[in-house]
C-alpha cells in the first residue's frame, strides 16, 4: 500500500459548467479532509500536468476527445464516472439527426476503445444499470472493486406530495408522464393503455406530459402528437416542453405518474416523484395495452394498491438515492482508489 499525504489532493474534471451536481462532490471530499479542485475539461490542454493530484475523477461527457490525451499522460489514480447519453437507436430513424448521430457515434467509439485499453487502470462509476452494462461489455470488471453504480445527486422534496392537501375526490384521473421524448420512453404504449382505460372506466382521463427532447428530435414529439390524434384522445392531453428540473406544481397536480419499465437509464423525474410520495404506475414492455389498462383501473380504485406503490418508491429512495447513500458510494470509490490501486 502506497503512503498517502494527510490531505490527498483530488481533481474533479467536468465537461459541463460547474453546477450543484458537481459542487457536492468537492464539498463531500473536503468534509473528510481532502483537498478538491474542480477543473473544466475545455480549459485543459494536451500539456496540462495532473501529477500534483493524488487522484483524478473524470465525469465522461461530450469533451472526451480533448481529455483523453491528458488522461493518457496522467499516471496516477483515476476514477471515471460514466453517464451514458440517449441511445443512438432513438436518433437513427430521424433524418434531421444524422449529424448528431455521427458525432455521437464517433465519441462513443473513441470512449469504447479507451475503456477497452484502460479497463484495469481506473475505478469505474456508472449512473445507472444500463451505463454499468455498457462498461462491462467494454471490458470493465463487474466486481465491486472495479465498478459501482452511483446515480446523480439531485434535489429531492421528501414527502411533499404525501403532505400536500389533496382536492376533493372527482371522476377525473390526472396522470403525469414526465421525462425525455425518445422512443425508449414508449409514449405510444402509454397512449394505447390510456385509450383502453377510458373505454373501461366511467371517469375521465387528463394526461399531463412534461417532456424534453434531444436536439433535432422534435420529429418524435410530432409522432406522439399525431398518434394521439389518431386515437382520438388529443383533447385530454396537456403537454409542454419543460425546462429542467420540473416544477413541483406538475407533480402536485397529478393523481398518479406513469412510466414504462423498459427504460433502465436514470430518471430524475421518477426519483423526484417517488421521494415526494407520488405513486408511479409502470407498464411492462410485454404487457398488452388492454391488460395494462385493466391493472391501472384496479390500482387507482384501490387505496391499498396505491399506498403500496408509494411505499415501494420510498424504499427505492432510502436504499439508492438519498444524499448520504450517494455520498457514501463516492467516498467508497475514492477510498478504494487511494488505498488499493
């Protein structure tokens, strides 16, 4: 084991502008006696020297082509935090996104090759199960001493929905559908489920969609809109392209939130809803719309079933997404990298 200074110096390299999502890392490290600096990847040059640092943490992003030569020169301890972007399969069907697809293909290929050549050199963090699967496929060891999942830290409002005064019961079900406008979000499947739900339910449905699209993916949003028109449910849909993060009002006006179980990437919206105490109803990819609609009807009419969804959400938050849990994963990775690599 290598002797380390009393206050290890750690560099946190980010591609994007420094925000709370990055500042907490530096603060968490300082709280345990480390000296942490946050560096912008675009400000570094091929001649930048990282050797003064005992550990470098790099959050993978669009600027990897610039940072790769610097990481190649750095011979110290290294943590790579991989946050995968939207799958290319969501972009390829759209001619408007050809340039974006090409750019991401090249960036992904370069990163894949770098991971394959450096799989044993770094400790790896992934923001979701799907991101971890990518890393494993590229050669990163699946063992705990090689790879850990650390979801992004976001601001939560614990219990806000549960403690909010609810309006009197009405025959209208307000459903929230929030997140990215991409094919893997399965908006079409949810629209079909709601169509069948309306056919078997005496009440009305109001669907509130708060989504945001990838650059040049407005065509997908148009497809969803056109499909809703064909189903004849467009009068019951209220949609907006939302700035992130979503406002609390969008969560508080909903009776339930819907999502598909196919999307394994991190969803800040689902985590926010669970922390607030809003029930999330998941539709399976293999489930017929008629069956999903019947299950939805049974769920919303059963207070115990709704409560169970809320409790499942709370359990997920307490196990995976509290600030303390995320901080412990970071500190665990740092301790392992400093002491054993």
